C-alpha cells in the first residue's frame, strides 16, 4: 500500500502533525508512507519514525507522485491542497470537509484521521532523546512573521540578565543579522544542530515559532512568548512549559509585532525563567 501525506509547511507545522503521522503508521504498518513537505525538513522528518520517504515539496506546488492508494491532506482546508492531491489521482482521499476553527492544531489532524477509522494518540509527539540534558539556555529570537517577533532589544536585555549562565542564541540565515544585535556570534547552522541544541538544553526561550514545538517534542522546559495566536490553539498542551500571553488575538501574518506580544515585559520573561530554578539571582525592580 502506498500512502501520500501532504504537509508542505514549516517546522512547527510538521511537529504538530506527528501524532497523526504515527497514527497512520500504526494503522498501516506495512504501507510505504511518503510525506510531501519542504526538503529542508529532512533532519526533522527522519526523527519522527513514521515516514518512509520525504518528497521535497515547497508549498502548494505540483506533487511528483502518481496514483497513491491513499492521499491524506494534513496541509489545510483547501481548495488548493485538495486540488494538488487530487492531481496525483489517488484511489482514496482523506481531507477535512468542515474546517474546525477553534481546535488545537494537534487535535485537528488527529480528529480527521479518527473520523476515517484511524485512531491517533494526541500525546504521541515526543522525539527520542538526542543526548543528556544540560543547563544550557537556548534563546531563539526569530519567527516566520513580524507579528510573532518579540523585539530583539528585549531579547538582548534578557540575555544580559542571564550573564554567567551558558546561553546560546540561535538563528536561521535570514535572522542572523538581528541575532547579532544580541550576541556577536549566534549559532546559525544546520537544522540537525538546532534540533540537538534544543533537545539537550535545560531551557528554551522563544516566541510562537518552530523552535517552541521542538522544545515540546523533546520535553525541554521552555518559556514561550505568544502574541496574535492563542496558545490554546498552537501552544504546548502539557509539559514543563511556561506560556506568556496577554489574551489578545490578531493577524499572525502581519509584519509588525502584535500589540499583545509587546505587552510581555522583560521582567515577566525573567520571572518565568526563574520558575525553572536555572536562574536564581535576584533582580531589582525596573522603573
């Protein structure tokens, strides 16, 4: 049996789909499961243990696949994603008929498969340990859109207050210049290196971005800064995570930081960090 799954999105999107992918693997243990997703995610896909082959697919472009026995739309609501999968001429297509708006992203895809007779465990999203836990603090200031980027100056102040601790600032190539405003030499390497850093960290500090989902996948304690998107829809559902959110919603694709995100202060972040007992030094009141 040949199964084609479409999830041509980012790192966080991939990791929220892990329970659904593993549900498919358990339901069809002898099938060849092909995931149509961006090629740069190969290192993450390899760690899921539910996919046999990654078919590099950037966005809703033509899918180089013909006649799957089953096509599964874990990408979105359509119609473009449905059209792309239908063009592969599947024998059977599973996709959402009615879109569940107010549903956590993990549950949304588990629900879809369960409605078609494939049980899923929504908590089955952990990745295997990548090494021993350290006291390293990983700070990732970037995000895919400006609406979810807490000001870099505030990240810099947090890092200054963590002086004396093993702090690593990470960045993608497009985020490198901004990260250099925090530390002279941020880590900008392969996805595998980023995954390993987060997997073995003692704490992660970041916004609503793919790195937050990596921390969830590895059970790494995290302080997460949410703005336009409610954590009830995209945040961690359990685990050692402290989510900061001021209760507003907005345009997640906007270029400027969301007003709710800007209401999160440096002091709030530092207090959340101290909750994990990695940082115990006192801090004076800010004017």
